[in-house]
């Protein structure tokens, strides 16, 4: 069931098949007569006749291809024969209600009807896909001809010159133009015309296909590919003009100059063709995909992400294990190895994080990060000395050792958290600045504006210089995107995939811009090359804005607090640089820093605008609106003041600098207030980054006085400045450490960063006197993937209490039914003969999962309605709807499997369905928790909408 049409047709049919299998199974198990099903069989036969009539009409359509006409009769015959067999079997059972032959024939008949109906739908769907593939193949064939270049025979006919001069004639069909004899150039133009027309046809067919796809992810990816086609299509025309003009000029110059003068124009055309070909191939891949959209994501193995997850996993195990001395006494080798692994993972993680600092230019963030890295390195060395090498002073008791070992693990964890936060905010600042200068051609001083201005001025040197800077900034952008994808552990796989797609589009257009600029630099007065360069640059700017939107304009890749305060940090950095440039009268630096400062402030307000757009909290929206009005009022004054200083020929006076400082300080305060408003509403860390408190040094590890003094001096130097950084000097002792009895909360064992963040946002707890469920081992999961899926869902739900929470109750019920499904599937697969009882139980488990999916949707509806975050609400609603689709798909596959237990292919499909359902339910559950934090509140803080569930963390006491 891969399309909406398939879902609509097969779901009720699968329901009927399942009901018949249960009826037969009950009769066989209980030894009772089979009820009279003849009327039901006649109704099914009538529906089959309708389906076959539709199939006949499809085959009779003029658009039906040979494959459709060849394949459809066979699957129609299968359904026809199965329907006849159904009538015969029910007639047999009407005569003899316990007939084994009748029962067996009935099961085979319903299986044949379901299989044949699926075949009819697949044959029709394949024919629709072939139309898209044919248009896509035709486009690539035309693109190959364009890449091959213009044939050697050259014509300079007046008609050809007219077509080159007019931007519209290149898209005019040959039949509409004057009957000029065919020439190689005219043929080339006709190929461009055919390619443009084929792009339109392919886009229309693909757009129609979007509505058939069940997966939101596949829909989004197909729409992205279609957008590339439509955006790149106009470049074919302008590239065609450049190529043909170069060919004509080369012939006029003679054979000696021909090769060099046409090489670069051909590169321009090749680049356009390559990007269109990539979009075409992407469309082919999507429309032919026969699995779930979630499994189509490109695997992006990231070393740092893997290392960081391993470090968190090891830290969680150590913090939830027995105290160090007790563990070492009972298992010395294993305990030492556990701490060795943790220290090694810390060192590996630190090396990866140090590599990220090269991408960050903000000196305050770099200084903070370097300092915390030094602290973590010190903590891990002390931990190695104490827990691995056993170096402790005589007289130090076990309790003190346990306390320090645990404190060092906790401190290193806190240090990594602070480092990662600082790096994420630094990356936001760099992305805001870089994308701002690349995507704003209307702001003087940006790289995009400088390049366009040099083109307009026909300044060869300026074009070359700005193109070089453009290429350099895009190399920087590429590095920043890679660092971002390594640093943002909370981004969903779908969002990560979208970033890859949008960045690939930007990256693909960079050579197009640089090649066009290089060609223009050699002949800046060439109007056709000017036109093409502007067109390419417009496409690039459009792609850069799309990337900017998904990366830093709204919450998703980064959390709200990192986005806002990262942009604010960039504002502070560029404000200080602007002051310095003004003091030195460095006009170029003044303009650059002013533009960067504007980008940071604008991006911060854009994020706030998105928050306002997606929120339905009236008070929150009013607060954001008020603060944004102030920012919008103050920012133009800062720009005007800076521009006046830029225009004056004399150095800035003291009063002017003081006035500028006051405006900057006012704007900085307003931006901080805007960020604080969002952070207060949505949670997360504040603007001020805190250096984690140092672990007290025991008598076993006295630090040299000179090292203590050096550390204290560094702390003092970082605790002052622009308010970005702060150091916690609240005392050497850690007074907030939890007791052993409360450390066993399930939330502490959560290794997934996203779930850990959610559990941290929920304060209420419920104590239960039982052990927490655990995931299967890797070996067990490989042996029984169905059971592994059910157990993983059970573990996810176990974090939350079922008390007054129908959502968790539905998820836990679904996880248990999935485990039951695994048990019955194993019985079915191992049975040498038909097992009616196992069939019935197997189908009932699948039906129960569908019931739980409906129950989950019903239980979550009040939460969806009450959520004030429209973006989160739409995301949750889409996920819940997809859960129902996957549950229906699972029920259909289970029906087929029950009718043919030894079918291995169906078994593989069943596992895939269960795994996809499990992953989607986990996403929905996390969205439900997030929505519960964003519900409408009354004057006394209670939820306005009745029936909204409350999430409570479970603390397991055993």
C-alpha cells in the first residue's frame, strides 16, 4: 500500500479478508459449523465486478501503454478466478458447514482476491509512474544533446540573430516561426525548446503524483525536485544564447580562437544540464520508491555524533551503576574497563569538538569553549587517576572516593553540555552572517550585492574579486553546514535530510555563478552573458534563502534559545567590530560589519516573527509584538547613524561615537529582551553561558598552587565583559547531588538526547515499585525484529506514567500487541501445517494495533486542539494521521500473511511495517509531550481545554 488510492481500496478489502479468516479459524478451533457466507460472497463478487469494470476502462483509454495492456488482463483474471472460487467455496459450506475443502478453498479465494486487487492497483500505478519516467528520460536525452554542443556547421542567418536577441523566441515552437531552412544553431534552439516543454510536462506529471504519496517526507522531497526543475528551466534559454553567440563569434575570429572562446560557455550549459539532470533522477527515485518514506533518507554517518552518543551512553551506565568502590571490589576488571572506555570516549569527543572551533570567529565564544574544554580535560585526567589507576591518598575512605568519582563524571557531562551549547550558538552566528551576505543582493556591502554591482558597472577587476569572495564564502558555508549537522543532535532525520537537499542545491549553483562571472570578467560588456549571470545569481539567491529558512529562520535544526542567542552573540561581535572600524576609519570594514550587524538583528526578529506566527498564546504574541516594534524602531536609527559616519570624510567625533554606543546598547538590550521572552516561554538555556562549577579537589589529588592560581585568573577574566559569559563560583561543594535512592529514575537512563531534553522539561514524578523494561540485545533484536520493535516502543512509553494519561495507555497497549504479534508470527512461521488458533490470534493482534492507533488519535485530539504552537500542532496531527496509515498497512499485510503463513516476502513486509509504525509512534509521543508544555492556560494556570492529558515521569525504585 504505497499510494492513497491503494489505501482507499485495499483497507476495507483487508478488513473483510481478516474477518473471514477469523470466522474460519474460530470454526476450526471450536469445532463448530461455519456460518452461511453465501450472501457475503455475492456482495464481494459484485464489488469485484465493479473493480474489473474500472480496469477495463483504464485499458481502453488512449493513454494506456503496451505494458498496461499486457499486464492488466492477467491480474484481472486472477481476481475473477478468485471471486468464482469464493462463490463455489461458500456454496460448498452452505451444503456442508464443516467441509475442510470448503474452508480451505474459501481461504485461498480471499487470499487471491486481495492479491489480485493489489495487482490491479499496482499495474495501474506502474503505468502512471512510467509516464513520469518517460518524460524524465526524454528530458535527460535532450540535456545530453545540449551538453554535446552545437554541430560544427555554423550559420549566421538573420533569423538566428533575431532569436538570439529576443528572450522569448527561444521558447517558441519551430512551427510558429518563419520557414527558415534548418541549421545546426536552429536545431540547438529547438532542442532547448523541447527541453523546456518537457520540463513543464514532467513538472505537471510529478505535481499530480505528489497528492498520491502517503509519506509527507516523500511529498516534500518530490516538491523540492519539482521546484529545482522550474527554477532552473529559464537558465536553459539564457545559456543557449551565450553558447550560440560564442560559437558565432568564434567562427568569425577564425579557427585559432574558436576553442578557447566557446569552452566556458559550454561549461555554463553543462552546469545547467547537470542540475536539471540531477532533479530528474531524483524524481525517478522518489516515484519508483516502494517502501516507507522514512527509510528513503540518505544515511549520513557522522563521526562526532557517533562518538558523542557513545560518551553519553557510557556516562549514563556509570551514573546508574553501583558506587565505584563496591563495583570495583566485585568486578575489578570490568569496572576499570568501563571507566577506561568512558575516559577514552571523552578524549575522542574533545578532539572532535576542538576541530569545530576553527569554524567560529566570535572571540568570546571561542574563549569560553576553550576554557571549559580545559576543565573537562582536567576532570577526565583526575577521573583516570582515581578510577583507572587507583591513585588515592592513604586514609581517604570509600565514600569520599565514590563521591569524587561520581562528581567527576557529572562534571564532565555538564562540561560537554556547555561546550556543545556554545558551539551551536557560535555556528548560528556564523550561519547568520554568511547566509546574510550571500543571500541579500539588495543590501550594499554584502557579497551578493557587491557582485551584482560590479556586473552593472562592467568592472572586470571588481567582478573577478567579488566572484572570488563569493566562492570563498560558499566554502565557508559548506563547512558550517557540515559542522551544524554534526552538532544538532535534536534535529529530526527528516529535517536533516531537508538541509542536505537545500544545501546540495546551493552548492550546485556555486560553480554556475563563478563560471558565468569568469566569462563576464573577460567580456564585461556582453549583454547576453550579463543576462545569464543575473539569472544564475537570482537562482542562487533563491536557493540560499531556502537554506537560510530551514537552518536559522525557525526552530528545527537548532532549538529556539540557541537560534536567538546565537544571533544575538553575532550582533554583539559585529557591533564591537563596527566600533573598531569606525575608530580606524576603515570604510570597507565599516560597511561589512554594518551589513553583518543588520543580518544578525534581522534574523533574530525573523525568528521571533515565526514564533508569533505559529503561536496562539495571546499574551505571548502580544509580548513578542511589543518587543519587535521597539527593535524595528531602533534598528533604522543605528543604520542611519553608521551610514552617516561612513559617508563623512572626517574621523568620527567623541560625541558621535558616544551616540553610536548608546544606540547599539539600546538595540542590544532590546534584542536580549526579545530572546529572553522566547526562552522564557519555550525553555532552554539563557543568554549567559555558565562555566560548570569545578569539582572540589580531594586530598588524593592536590593541585599545584600555580595551576590553581592560573585557573582562577582565567575564571576572573571570563566572568567580565559583554554579559555573554559567567562563571559559577557558588562554592566548592556540590549541595544539589541527588541521593542513591532517587538516582534510579528512568529519565536518568535515557540515552537519546531528544527524549532526555523532554524529560528534563517535566517536573512531576511517579514512584513505582518495579524494574524498568530494557531494550533487547543486538543479537535478540536480529533474531526477532518484530519483538524488538514492540520492546523498543514499550521502553519509550515506560518513561511516562499511565495515570490519567490515555495517550501512554494506548502506546503501551500497542507495544504489548506488537509483542503478541511477534509471538503469534513465530508460531505461524514454525507450524508445518495450518494453525487456526495462531491465525486468529495473529490477526486479532494486528486488528488490536489498529484499534490502539485510533485510540491514540482520539486521546491526543484534545492536546492537539489545546496546543498554542501551530507548527507543533500541525506536525503532531500529520504524524498521528500517518500512524493510522501505517496501522492499516500492517493490518493488510497481516491478513495476507495469515492466509499464507510460509510466504517469506510477506514476513519481510510485516517487519518493515511494524518498525515504521514503532518509529512513528515514538515521534508522535514526543510531540505529545512537547504539546503538553504549550497548552492554553487560564488565569490560574490550569489548561483551558478539558481532557488535556498530563505527563509525569516514572521513577523506578527497583
